[in-house]
C-alpha cells in the first residue's frame, strides 16, 4: 500500500479528521477544522513530501498544506478553489466531493477560515491570517461563554 492509499484508509477508518503519511511516518488528528494543521505548523513538524487525507479541504487548508510542503492532498469534501491553489504550488490532489465553498459549522455562511484567506495567495501570509482568525474566534467564543 502506498502513502496515498494509507492516509485515505486511515481517514476512512472514521477515527481521524486528517492523516499524513510518508513511508513509515504517520501523523493523525481527531481535531476539527483547521486546528490540526496549525498544530503541525506550530509543532515544527517537517511534513515535506507527505501525502495527506483530510475531511475538508478549502482554500485555507490548501494554502497551509502548501506552506508545509506536502506532495499530495485528498479531501473528502474539497472547495472549488482548493485544487487550483494546490496545483499552483505543485501539489497533486484528489477529492470525494467538490463543493462550491466550505460552509461554517452553523451552516449559514462561508467558513471564517475561508473568509480570512479569500484575498490571499501566499502560504506564509495564509498562516498568519488563519492564526489571527482562530484567535479572534477564541476571543469571541470566550466572551460569549462558549468553549
């Protein structure tokens, strides 16, 4: 089984939201949203050349994967913009369902991470924008009494 098949199989197992594989090295996460990607970046994990399978891949995730230097991304649900972003950065991709856009958790608007990178094409700038949007979300949730 190759890296792509392995990460897709891990994702399909139902226990993970994303799986990253290169040879015998495997990283997985059960965190939702963009949090696993930010965690890998903040952890300084070298993911160059990894294959990825992720539940949802929008433009924000695509730009973060480009920043990480992965070689392949599969998204169960992928936004129409993500394959374009990945291709511009030399990353092969595949998907289960191609969606017009990634919708927020309430189902009533565009995902805030997608809004944060709407006008961004540079992966490094996307990392900063996503982190700022996550911090804003945390502050808003804390002031609302949500966790």
